[in-house]
C-alpha cells in the first residue's frame, strides 16, 4: 500500500463568487491519474488546499473522491488540524466514509514540543482503526518531527508511515535509519528528492507534480524498481522543468492552471487570496507544457 507514486490531488474549484467545489472536474482528474498508473490518491493535502476548506467541504470532497476511486487504488485522506480534538473528529469521519489511510499533518501555527507531538499522534491513532501516516512539512508548520519522535511513534499499532516534505536528505535518512526493522514506511514528499530517497530506502513518494506530469513520476518509480537507474535519473531531472515554473505563483496556483492548460481537467483557480497567473506567467507555463508534450 505504501509504495509507488501517490498523488496529492489538487481540489477543483469553480470560477464563481462562492468558489464552490467542482466534483465533476475531480472525477476527470482522478480517472486520468489512475489510468496513468498512480498507486494512490490523496485528497486534502497541502496542494489540495485543505487549509482553506471548511470541515464540511473536506468531508464532502473526501466522500466524493472515495466514491470515484471505488477501490481501484488506496485513498489517503488528510485529516490534520491544529487541535487534537478536531483532528480526531475529522479522522473518525474520514474513516467512516471509507478512507484507506489517514495523513495527519503536524499541528501548525503553534509549535508543539516532542512530548506534545507524541501525545497528539498517539491519541489520534487510538481514535481510529485504519493506518495513519505522519506528515512532516516544517516550512509550512514551523515544526519538524524528529527521528526520535518517529521511533517512539513507530510503537503505535496503526501508525504505519511518514511523509517527509522537509526537503532535507539528512532528515529523511534519519527517519529511515530510526525505523529500520519496523512497520514504518518512509515516503518522500519533496519531488526533487525522490530518486535520492529511494536509494536511501524510502518506499514511495507523495508527489504533487504527479497531478500534471504523471508519466514522468510513474516512469521514474517504475524505472528505479526495474533497475533502470540511468532512466530513473533522467526522469528525476525532467521534473525540474515543472519545478522551475511553480515558484511563479503562490501554491497551488501554477500547478492548477497548468493542469487546465494541459486539458486534463478544469480544476479552476486556487482559493483567494491566491491569485491566478497573469498572461506572462501563462506563456511560461505553456513553454513548460511543451517540454512534456502536454
């Protein structure tokens, strides 16, 4: 379950005043990704703008995604929140909807201590029966899960993995070494570090870029597993063409516009205050898409 390329899908939004969810576009995106060979679908991650959705929208969207996937691949639902209480509530609801795995980001804005993190995750895990993966993204949350905290949490029955989006290979290596011989799967969350993570022992990747350049990401994974290391290296390098363009707007505005311009699905804009790219940036997106023949 915790192998291959897992796509943290963008959340399609309609271009109207209410910025409503676009579930038809979600269906198109999900079907496209599964047909391209991704190993999992992950709604309500950071690329999925979980932080600007209401709890009702989160559960409505998760329910629709689970129904559309219909058991074809595992569905990882993001249920993290600032408080343990809210995280438990969302986790129980997602489990009841049929989520296969829960992804729980560290509480953000506040900076919990190691002991507080251990208590938080232990209590959330005890509230559900399905597997949980921890989500480490210190640049967005202000806190980094230490290897010692991960090792302690590996003793919890249904904590089965961690997504590391720190971008720090030493941090990733520390995780892999800390959980050697345990049930914990370490997943790469920084798309520029997938091949390096695999070489260290990571089992898979949760890769936002796979929303768009799915063939490149799935191909990288398949090439590495087949021992075609030169091909995997080339595909890892190819991701950079997209990554060069992503900083031209606030996350996930560039990725969402690129998905639309590639004709994959009408995923709409990011929620305000994030603005859509201007014409000049769209030209750069167009050039990037041409590189990938999209």
